[in-house]
């Protein structure tokens, strides 16, 4: 995928890219034999055409219900045609998805702002796309989402670039936008130990950019630390079990990474850049009538949450429509739209993942999702590298403090008083903490070496488990074969005393063939067992 594509011929910026991802049919839907719609993909210049349709027989199989839009079925039977930049089918992998997202990560490492956000109705696979299976303690590498894969890519980039002397600083924040009463937006810092009032304010250095004042930033030294921060924050997010999703997100979540780098140019001048990556898992738009809370006691809360979710998403849709009409009104109507301002006609490279489900009954919802995504493709951002001065640089301030601590330690080296020893201990601890936060060549290589060693250890453990399981199964097969051979011999001996002549010979030959087949199966099992041990 190329985030540079779709640049306007007149220099009007870079368009938001859109990838449509269809999740597999749900287990309950498949078990009930519910019909699905088909998707045809056709190339069209630099985009793709998606045609969503179904045969009449499948339409006739849909159950009648007060909320199934039966009156509009005639209109819905017509194929729905949309444009997008990429389509990921039900068979697509998390790796396929990250292939579309990775250019945004690379842009951020080069000093740009980047935004990746997942949009769709509840239960369409947004959270899985962004961060993999929710709450999984041990997840397979193949199921890792955009956040986990971004973490590895970021530190691989740091390892490669720090070899030339470049220094990096990575900090993470996790913000939740929640509306429990259907009206007021509540900003929650998912990484802070204590609740505090947060406020969205305009960036004093950039007119078309907003930030959340008071939001905690956690220094990140490795991919595992980034994943741990994500996991700890997710545990505090608002979820509710509904008829559409056992873990339905009830809020919009923004995982924000600030990545600062410093290097020297050919003239020896320091070049400092700061990229910002926003990974946004939007709560799914939700029908007040079609969806219910699993527990009746939660239904009133679910309705209020749904109203709040839909209100914010409506504000986002209004801003997009306004941008496409040539004006920027509505940005300040919601905290979410202000925070996403960088990718709404601002200074950011952006990717929208439109998540849909394949069930035919939800075709109208899928169409609405892709319609919004198609509108986002018309939004153009003018992205540029964020270069900052030394007095704004966190890395410079940390290095200055590092030098101050070292000088004070040297001055106190000859002192032996208890107070000086305690002061020296604190200074050494601060120096050590600063060394950890500044990601240099040595720290990056050490971090990735540890990560790779842990991955190899996990692979070895999996291999051992597979070998043991195969060994148990083969041993069971061998035992069954031996029991079968013994039973067959006993049967042959019993028949030998009661059957004479040609009939006896015929049965003996058949039993002998069966005996040889069992012996062959036993030999095959032993060979497979030896192969498993060798592997």
C-alpha cells in the first residue's frame, strides 16, 4: 500500500486511504444457516470497485422482523457499488491487514503524524483488527493486531537507524472518550492511577491541531512494554455484553504514541523530529432497536451509551461532509473530532479501516459503513515532517538533566557524609532511568535481542508440546494395532477348528490379509513416530 498515492494533481494534499475488511461469518449465524452477501472486486484506475449483492433466493430466506427493513428489500436487492483503496476478504489475515497499515508507521518514524482508525457497526471486528483477541493472556503471533505489529516495527526501525547515532524517545498515552449518559463526553486517562480532569486544547504551536492536556505519557523501551501498556489500559475500558457482541466497546479509544528522534546533519547541526501515531478503535454505531443488552438490568444503560456513541459518530460524519463541501465547521462540536483534527484536513497521513460483517441481514449496515469510508477518501491532508526546536525537545532536556546529574555525582565523589551518599544514590537512580528512556543503538539492539530470544523460546516450547502430543497419539495407535492383531489371531485359531476345506482356506486368506494390513499400519505408525522425534 502506498500512502503517498492519491495526491491531488494541483498539490491539494494526500487523500485518506480506505481499506474495507470483512470478518468471517459468526458462528451463530453459520450454525443457523443464515445467508450472506457476495463481494465482487474490480480494479478501477488507482482504486477498487466493490459490488455487494446476493441472489433472490437468499433474500427470500431472510426472517421477517419489525427491524429488518423488509419494506426496502426490493431496493436492497440491487447491487451496492462502492470505491475503496484495498479490500480484505473473510480469508484475510492480520498480517495482510498490517501490510496496509505499515506505511503509516514508517511515516511516523520519519517525523510525520499518522492516524489509523477502525470504523464500523458493533460486532464487525474493529477491536480484533486493532489489537487482536480481547483479554487474551497468551495469543498466537498470527492473531496479533495492528498495535502489536506496530510495536515490533517501531523498535526494528529504531535498531536500524540508531546504528548511525540517531537517538529516539517513545512515549505512550491511552485515552477513552465515554458518554454514559448519552450526552456529555467524558475523557478518561486509562494509564493514570488517579482520576483527574482532562481537557482538549488547541496546540499553541499548530493552528490545526489539538491535544489532551493532562494526559499521562508512559516511556516505552520495548515492544513488550508497549503491548503491556495497551493491555493494562484495555482492562479499564467500558465494555458491555449485548446481543451482537459479548464484549461490546462502549467508548472510543485512542492509543497515542509520541516518537521523538534526534540526529546530526552533515553540517553537525542537530535535527529533531517528533512524529505522532494515533491508533483509534471507534465504538461501533448501534441500533437502539435491533440490539439489546444480555442482562435486562443493563438495557437502559446500553441505550444511553448507544445514544452517546451515535451522537459522536454523527459529529464525525458531519465534519467529513463539511470538509468535502469546502469548510471546516463542526470540528469543535466533539472532543473526538478535535483529537482527530490532524487527519481531518490537517497534518497527518491517515488510513481508515472500514470493518463489515458478511451476513445478508446486515447488508444495509455494511453499506452505510462503506459509504462513510468512501466520503473519507475525499478528505485531503497536507502532511509535513514535524521539526521542533531544541527548547521544545524532550530528548535535549533529558540529556541536559543527564549531564547535570553526572556533574553533581563527580562533585560529590570525595564526600563521605551520609546525606551526600543518599543524594548520590538518588542521582545514580535518575541517571539510570534517563539512560533507559533514551533509546540508543545499544538499548535498541539489547531490547530486540531479548524479544527474539523470548520468541524462540516460545517456539521451542510449542515444538515440544507438538512432539509430545504426536507421541501420545502414535502410542495409542500402536496399542490399538497390537490389540487388533491379537484379536485377529485368536479369531483365526477359533475358526481353524470349525471350518474345513475351501471355505477354511478362503477365510484364512482374508484374515491373513487383514493381519498384514494391521502390521503395515503399525509399521507406518512407528515410522511417523521416528519422524516426529527427528523434527
